């Protein structure tokens, strides 16, 4: 059972541990030394009862609710999620003592891609304007969790049914998010939400001329709308491919509820997610029936929003129409801000450092014009923090990921159900990446959700082999 850990490293670790305990006894006393001594025992004990999928499901749920919880109980969400991420990684390594994982599955295309990006972000520490405290906070979402997902997802979710249960869990979370949004719209905000709106300034972006923007238990309406647009796209497509019938209706019901959440969020940039997702699906599915249906839906929707005034008395529909208005005031402000950034970034090809855009630099006593300009979107934040070199590298890596995944979906995966799920993931990711031009899509839970979806793009082919083997055996 312990054969994979009995090596020359064991004596080294043992001697190092004894030395640290000895130093703790001398400098801090018996109690700190005792606590340190029993930590490995506690860790190994937890690993013995640790169940990979269940722990990840718990992490998934915490990620989904943590921004809402932080409104009632102030906390450092970034540090908590980083701690949970490191804890998950540690438990997996300890579990490997009792039940060795198939680490070969982690040697995939995505791991190489995210390793390249991680190294670049790691080198940002040496950026002259970088701040180590800001880097420590930002690195998890930027590069650490994407790389960790690429490594852990293939070894923890080894069968299709593992993915299916994660999708079911996500669907129920989306339904809860839509239900909370419905409650806010019809019954009002609670005291904590009102405090955030009226005292902390949330009303400035949520009580606007076109109506109230609802945010459910997310950090804000933009985050809420992006998440709902992503889930609407993915579950709307997957519903055509899964069985049994109750699962179809669960996913389609989730898509409808997510569409409602998208509308009441008032997040115009999120409207583009299902549109881009549908176009991506039509390109990849190569099914004439679905292509014709999709083209009809897309054409009718665009004509309705851009060429008619039908439903303009409804604030939700009227707000959605502004997505396609080039003269919209909010869009013009974004364009002006980006023009201001261009000269400021000309002598900063590697940016100003991770975690320093959008006013966050003030926490670290950094005074620079770039940090004061609102990035308004994930791509702009990446441009400011990692420079034009980082932005071009990031875009190149994303295109490589989507190109490789699309090739796998069209030419490699044979199982119809898995092919549909894989295309749905690509469609949802593509939509969010386009929306990221005008919106921040990295806030919890969306940043981690995207990293998980990226990982499954290169895990699903293993499920296809599983399905093929089962059919052959039968």
C-alpha cells in the first residue's frame, strides 16, 4: 500500500520534520511543536476517508455560494478559495498514498498550455511594478487553479457518470440562483443586500435608468448575468443529447430559468454568450436538422431585437436591445477608457503586475494612472496586468485550446452524447470569452467554472473510450 512513497525521500522528510519540531520546542514551546507534529497524522487520517469526487463537489458548491456568503459574513474570499484549493491538492497527494491515481491522464494538451501560462504569470513577480501581496491574491484565478484543474479533473472524474453528477449538481445550483433572483425581483432585497446597495455604493450600477439590476447571491449583476448566460447555453444544448427523459427536462428547465436570470440581471454583454454559443454549436455539430433549427432561432432572435420595437414597453426586453446599440453611453465610456490606456501601456509590455488593475492597487499603496482606470472587462484587466505580451500569449493559448478541443469534438469523439456535451462546453466557453471583452468573467464562481470546463474538454475523450469499450464488451 505504501510502496509508492517508500524511497530515499522518506528519511529526508523525517529528519527535516524532527529538526523543525526541535526548533519549535526551543523557540515557541511544547504546544506549537506538538501541533506541528500531529499535522501529518491528521492529514493522512483525512486522506484515508477522503473521496475525490465528493470533496470536489463540496469545493464546487462553496465556490458557487462564497460571494453571496461574504455579503453576510465579511471574509477574504480570495484567500479562502486559495486555501481550499491548496487543501484539495494536499488531500489528493495524501490520498495517493492509499490509492494511487492514474497520473498519466493528467499528461494532456491542456496541462502543457496552462503550464506555459503559469510560468509567465510566475515570472510576473519580477515585474518592476509588481506587488507580491497582490500577486499572491491574483495568481490562483489567473493560473494556479486552471493548471490544477487540468491535472486533477482527469484523475478524479474517471467515468462519465462522475461528470453527469457534477452537471446535475450545477443545474440545481443554477435553479437556486434563478429562484433567488426571482425572489429579489418580486419580494425585494434583504438588509445585507440593501446595505451593499445603499451604503457601499452598489446602487450606482444596479439602480439605473433602465430599471433595477438583480444579482441573486452573486457579487453583482454582471457576475450573475454571465453565469446565467453560460449555464443557459450549455444546458440548453446538452438537453438534446442526454437521457433519461427526466434529465432532459432538468437541463432544459435549467436553461429556461437561466435565461430568466440573464434577463433580470440587466447584463447586456452576457446576452452575447448564448448567441456566440449557438453560432459555435452550428459550426461544430454538423447536423442538418439542428443547424436549420438553430439558424431559424438565431435569425428570428436577432431580427426581433434589432429590427423591431415589439415588447419595448417591457424594461427587460428594452434593456436587451441596447446590447446592439453602438452609441450606447456605457459602451462609449469603455471605448474612451481603453483609448486612455494605450499610451500608458506603451512602455509596459509586461503590464503593471498581477492584481493591480481596477483600483485594487490602492490597497497596496501603489499610485499609478493605469490602476485607477476601470478595466471593465477580463481581457482589459489581463492587458493592464500582464501587458501586451501577456495578452497576446493568453489569446494564443486560448485559441489553441479551442482549436484542439474542436478537432476532438468533430473528429475524435464518436459517442453522440459525449460529442454533444463537448460541443456544448466549447460553445459556452466561446460565448463567455467574447463577453469578456466587456465584462469581468473571472470573479467567483465564473472563473473557477471556466477552468473546470476547460479541463473537461480534454477529459471527455477518456469517457468516449469507456463507452466504446462497454459497447464492444456487450
